[in-house]
C-alpha cells in the first residue's frame, strides 16, 4: 500500500461569506508528481498556503508525512521545500551568495549549495549577479532555494508561469527528474493542462474552490478516448437494431456512437446497417482532447 505524504480532510477556507476552498480532500502518495490543476482563481494558491501553514483553514484537517499540521507544524515544515509565486532574491548578489544567506537561516551544510546548484543546472552561473538572470534561471534558483533543506516534499505554485517555451521545458524536465533521482514527492500547481499532461503522474482538478477530479493522469486520458460517429437515416430505428444484435452503441444528437473499437468491428456494424437497408451518410472518428475534458469538468473555465 502506498504511503500518503499529503492527506487533507474537508479542507476549507472561507473569506467573509465567500468560499475560496471548500471541502478539499487531497491524497498524494510518496514519489508522485501531483498536478494540482485549475483555472486562475480556482483556489490552488489558497490551498497551497494552508498546506504550508501560511493561511489558517476555516475547517478541516491537514496531515503531512502522517503528522497533523495543526499540532506538529514546525517538525513537518523542516522536511518541506516550497516555491510560491515568484522567488525572492537579492539582485546584486550572485546565485551562490543568495543561497548562502538562506543556508545560514536553515542551518544546512555549506556543501548543500553546490549540490542544489548542480541539481538545477546553475553551477556554471553560480558567480553571476542574479539581476542578470533570465526569468527561467530565476525560477531554477528559486527551486534550488526550496531544495536547500534537503526536503522530502516539494510544493511548487505555478513554477512555469511567464516563462518562454525553452524555460518551460527546463523546469518541466527538472521536475520530472526529482522523484526518481532524489526521492522527492512533488505537488505542482498549474492552470495549463498541457503542462500537467507532460509531467504529472496524478492529477487533482479544482474549480471554484471544489475538487472535481482526482485520479491518475492515465484515468484522465481515458476520458478522452475517441468514439466512432455514424450518421444514418432513421437514427433511432438503426440504433435499436444494433442493440438487438448485441452491438455496443449510443445515440446522441441524431447520431450513433460506437466506443473506440477495431476496424473489423466497425465494418461489421456498417454491414449490419446496410443489410437492414439503412442509409449510411457518414462515418468519422471523434476524439475529445484533454483540453476538452478539462473545459467540461470546469464548466468552460479554460486554461490559458
């Protein structure tokens, strides 16, 4: 049985009479890259702030590493690294000096600086003033800072926000390498489904403060399976005939739909229709993209 690293129960945050987050049950197993997905303003950052002890829940519980955050917050946070919104840094200092300032606060070994610079591939830029860094390099430095304390859990809030395609690729590859190479469990939030599809192993989708989907990325892809649409005359009679012959078929929008199936089975269905003198006007494959599924689940609140 997998070890739960994060588990929340009915986690809720209310501001005045508005729910920012309502009854969220997160379950994140050890070694996962958990994509926390939702439109901007859906409640992702509020949830993350509660997980990190930066905001107090209105109700509900948070357990990280099996420990109650309300009772053992300091012990838990020693094993958690985070990057929420944009990283803070001293522009006039170089990358090494920025990490040294933080290392002293964390009481981490000095050798850890070179280790994290190597992980985020900034070793060659260690002596450059950070004000000259690209946005992608600054994000990587922020992740290096989050790794300084040698965390078992890394929480990243929109780490690819504002990056160009090459910067997004750098961060994505870095995140994907961490569970296997460094044994770190990762919670990463985004409003971009395409990003989560390329890096996450598990996905939680939040919309208007409520969790509307939580499962593997593979289960989400299954929802995007293609169907074969057949346009015929006398749609209902044709559909009933297929059912009477034991064929799997659905009827919607004056068309017959078959689940994704083999060419041979499609040919057999078409043969049945023609044999019973139905006119077949069109046969086509219709496939929902993951983006379509996301829009359906969130009621049209799209990713950007």
